[in-house]
C-alpha cells in the first residue's frame, strides 16, 4: 500500500486524482470570486512587479544597491529598515546599540530619507516599505522627499506593510498596545484616501505568520482574519469601505509544498472576495479583489549546502507565479548566513526573469485551473481556513484572539510538530537531515562595518544641531495633543517631521500618550 502523504495543513493527498472535484467557485480571471486572478489578462497584460528586498547600513549604501538592482532590470524597490527604525528608536538611543544598520537601513530623519532615494525617480518607481509600528512616519518622510522635488503626492505609487496585528502574533516589532496601534492604521487609511490615492495603505501579512511556523491553512485564516479586523476598524472609524478597500493588499509566503502553495493563493482570493461582498457588504468589485505581493520562504533557507537554496527559491517563486501574485521577491541563497551580497541578490533577481521570459508560464492565465488535484486542494484549503476563521469570529475577532494568545498558541503548536518531523527525518530537508556532506565550501558574506553605527549617530546628532529646536518642540507637543484625541494624527506628524523631528522623537511623543505594549502584562 502506498504511504500516506499529507500537506503542511494536514490535507491527505490521494495517489491519483481520477474524478473532477466538487465544483468550487472558479469563475473567470478578473471576476468574482477572483479564484483565477484579480485581472482578466494577468501576466499577458503585465508581468508581476519584480522586487528585491534591500536595505543595510547607511542610506548611501542602500541607495547604491537600489540603483544596481534597477539597472539590472528590477521593476520596483523594496526597503528593509534596521531594528531601531522599526522600533521607533533613533540611532543614538542607547537601546539601539549594536543594531544600527544591521538588518536594514537606518532612517532617523528627513535627511536620511533624502539620501536613501537620492537620484531615484519617485514618480516612476513603485516603492514597498517593510515597516509596521513606525509605518505612518516613514510614509510621511517619503512623501516629504517627493514634495521637495516637486512630485505631487498623488503621483506616488507603492505600499507600506503597516500590519501591526501580525507583529503581536509572530514577529514582535510592536511599540504601542493593539488598540491605539489599530487607530494609527485607520489614520493612514483616511489620510491616504485624501492625499495618496495610488498608495497601498497596508500589506496584510501572512508571510511572517508562516515564517513563525504556521501551516498554509493557518497562514490563510489568520491573515484574512487580520484583514477583516482592519476593515471593520476602518468602518467603525467612519471610513467608506468602497473607498479604502481597493487600496488594501496582501503579503504571502511561498513555501516548499508546490501545489499546496498554488492552491493557497487561489483559495485566498476566493475567501476574501466572499467575505468582503457577503459579510462586510462592500459594493465595489475592486473591494472584493485581493492583490498580493509574495516572498519566497526565508525559513526554508539552509546554511548547509547553501547553493541548494537557489533551487528551493526557484520552486517557491514558480508556485507564486502560477498562483497569480502581483509582485514577487525572491530570497538570496546566502540569507541563512548573512545579508545578501551583490552577486546573490542578482542571482535571485535573474531567477524571476528566467521564470518570466523563458519558462512560458506567463503565457496564459491560471494554467493549472481545472487540474483535478489543484481544484480539490483549493477547495480543501478553503474549507480548513474557513473553519479557523469561524473560530476566530466566535472569539470576537482577531484582536481578542491575539490578546488571549490563541493565534500564537496555534502557530507554536504547528512549529513544534514540524520540528519533530524534521528531527525524525519524516520531513526531509536536503543537506540537513538527508543527503548531507562533510565538505563545506565557504561563501562570501556581507559584513556591516561597525563604523556604520558611529557614522549614523553622527548624522542624527548633526541633524538635531542644525534645526529649529523651538519649532520641533512645539510640533512634537502638537503630535501628543492630537494623539490624546480621536483626530487623525497624520497631518500633525507630517508637520513635526517637516520641521526636523526624528523618527524616535515622534515615536516617543506617541509612547507618552499610548503607552508601551508588554505581552502578558495585566
């Protein structure tokens, strides 16, 4: 008898699929329920945006990497910020010691943002910023730089991640408690509706949920539940769903189980469309349509035999394309040992270009549609995700499920089970628990010069010394005053940044009003 085979979500895979599955809601591309994609012609009309996540050291160093990637054919920028920037700490804050410029670029002030995008046409590129707690601040700095160059805010295209709920679930770069954090997100929605009509105001992220150990079904359910929480919070704040919802986007992980991942993307669009139309009551078909960015799975990269990661990433990228993503980042093969080198980042970009231009998979829309296996797997994943969504709804929604630790516990259990499977060899990791080798070829690693921290500290100190301190003090006081009301914070924050307030100072003004989140604190 053939050995039983299951997906990460526990769905049993038959040896062969000989009969059509129960009919699901497939439809046509660009039409409800968008199973086959959000646009009628998909890649026949326009290829997905090719992004490479980049950011390290100083703004000047990252700017050079951006220009190299654009020269190599990248079609959008994706900015990684260092940990202090993510946590609302300036580079000279003692808590930032040892972390400045390490996992992304350090941004403290308007001048840093100017240097980061020096010589880059902001009215021509699409920029994605992976930032959450300080997302409103970084978005406003980007807008200010554009306006200094005479570029209208209405011309700017891009995305901020701005997804704070998954930080409490899976990642940890939160600052404030969940409820004031949700207020900041809806403030961004309202502000962008008026000032940044082409900007995607949130990238609701399943990526980090999956990286923390979730199954494909959990990634689907928890991410969509968070998305619905943002939608309901914005409606409660008085915003029109059919105005803000078309600017929402999603950020998915593309993992190793090729067909499960293809089915996951198709199921995600179907679930979101149905909930937005039938439960939320959105009327605009663009409000039902899920647009997505995808990144290959960093958690699958291995330090052992790292060149194997090129193969893993290619398979994952192909699954994302066959699943219908709108934007894609391919991880570099050396990321298990350090930041990507110029060479590894180029190989990762070339992987997307080969898929796009040599494989033929972009030639027709949803080429796996009608496969007995893919359609059955899409239906099964949808059913598993809906069961989880129903449980979250019964608890009162995502915020309560997170505050009570339920989502976190589910992910931890899944991560533990997978660690057991890898430890026993049931789950094969080539080069790690099977097909291992004692021979190891050293690969180049990108090291961040310790002098970067001192340089960046000097930059922020010089910035403070050259500004109108009285104007900054007044503007920061206004940020705190508005935070204590239910008014939108974005204009006061922009005014403070324009006169020279730093990321850390604005964050401190909000900390004084909102407090700081401590998990488990009563």
